[in-house]
C-alpha cells in the first residue's frame, strides 16, 4: 500500500504556490555548484557528481520536495533522466515529486546506498510528474536515479578489468567536444591483420543505460565463451566504442552532445561533430586492414527490437539468430523490425545504420526497453551473444 495518494500530492503541489504564507515551507535553495540545502542544513540534495542531473530543487513542505529535470536543448527527443544524492541528518521519510519539463515522466526509479547496488522503488506517474516516498537513514547517503550510473569513471574501471585479458587492446580514436578520450576496445587473438571486423557501439544517447549494460554483457560473454570454443577470434576482430557520447553522459544530459545535436543523426564522412568524425575516420582506416563484416549499435528506448535496413541476406541472418535465441527460451524476446522508415538509406537523417549501409556493411540497431529488469536483460544478452557467435562464425 502506498504511503500517500495522488490526491494528497496534488494538494501539496497546490500548496507550494502559497509557500510564502506557510511557516513550514522554505524558499528554494540556491543550488550552489549543484548542492541544495534545506532545514538549516539537515537535508542536502547533491547534483554535483559525474553523471548527475537535477535542474532545480524546491521545498514544498518540511519533508516534501519538487525536483525538476529539464532537457539541455529545445526541441529535444523526450528521453528524460535524473540522478542526485540525498544526505539527511536524521531517519526520515521524504516525499519527492520529480517533474520533467516538456516530457512524460519515466517510471521505475532506482535507489542505491552506495552508488553501485540499485533497486527499483514504487512510484506513481501522472503525465510529467513522478511521485515517490524515500526513506533515509541518519547521515547516510542515498542515490536516486532513473538508471544505475555508468559514466566515464565506471567505464575506466570496467575496461581495466577487461584489459587483464591479453586479447584486449585499449586505445582512443580521438577526442570529444570537451576533449575527453573516445575509448576504443580492439579485441583480437594473434595477428589482427586480415581478419573480419565486427563493430559494436554504445551510448550515442546518454540516457540509454540499459543498452550500455547489454553492450557490456555481449563483450564479456563473447570473450568468455570464445575461450572454451576458440572460434570467434580465430577469424574475427572486435572493435568496440563503449561510450560514444561521453561528454553528455558525464554531464547527465538527456540526449545531445555538447554542441547540442543528436549524434545518431550526424553519421557521415563529412560530419562536423567530433565524436562521429573521429569514429568514422577510425573505421575507414581500419577497413584497410580487414573487412568490416557486421556492426551492432546498442540503444534502449520503447521496446525489445532489432532494427535492420531491409536486405535479404541480413534478414536471413537475423532470423537464424532469432531462432537460436528462441531455442534457449530467454527472459526477454526481441522483434525484428524491417520496415522502420527512419532507417531507410534514402532518409535525410544520417543514422549509424545508414552510414554502415552506404559503406556496404551489414548492421543492426539493437534496442532494449528503458523500463527493463536489469537481471533479466543481462541474462537475455548472454543468450543473444552466444547465438551471435554461432551465426557470425558460420561460413
């Protein structure tokens, strides 16, 4: 049973407009450097860390707060996000209203006591508002976010662990708008020259964290499975770009890079966006040392889908992949979408899929739903990766 009703919360929202006459309600915190303090410093909202997103915090009642999240640009795709920490000096129950300007509120909020282990908490969603209760412990820090955090620091930790395997070679293909490295994982066994190249991409859009975890699981599964079967890296080389839009990820942005554009609309060899320019230049260069055979661009959005540019041979491959997945009875299932007009090679927008198509490379856009059960999604990704090895190594 929820501790509050939506009607009660609406009363609180209406009361916020009269806060100046209510003795228990305080003024908005100034939010200096992303830190908002209330109740004489007893309650702190922190949005100063890497990956944080919190545009404004206001106090409605002593233990009731409104948190606003606003996209970095307008117009913008409605992919809202949020991430902040709460430090309370006493055991307490806080009522939070998260308001998303210009967007429907997302569901399935996550909390964590350490920023590593997360759980989903109950909420109510109505149009642009997400309503929930948060229970705090005295002097502990509580993380609240749409998704578990995976920023450039998390990436560094992850690839450091991967690099213990001698097949993993870490490099950079260039720099972002804010001069961050665009990391590249170059994974192969023996000599890399002359091998077929498989390309993986993730996080063109910063909010799409579930796609990141699926991407990570694909790589981990391929590396682990290959040790036993010794097939994939005999003839293939894996080039992976794990955090394409790293500036936006670290800034907690909804969608765009620091130039204010959607990177997955700027895939051309003449693009002015440094992230895509560096990646396409890198791919054009390595294609001289081997054939780029296949590419997967990992996303998360509205459903469990695999989008392909219509082509008979790739459609056959994906159907075989789907059949292998079905045999394993995975927790999540995917739909093959072949008629999505946005991915047409003639479409004006320059998607990754249209760039690969123009360069004669088979590719898919792999989409996981935003409101995913992470344990199930990772279990499913392992099954999909195992099936992918089987279809990609068939001659």
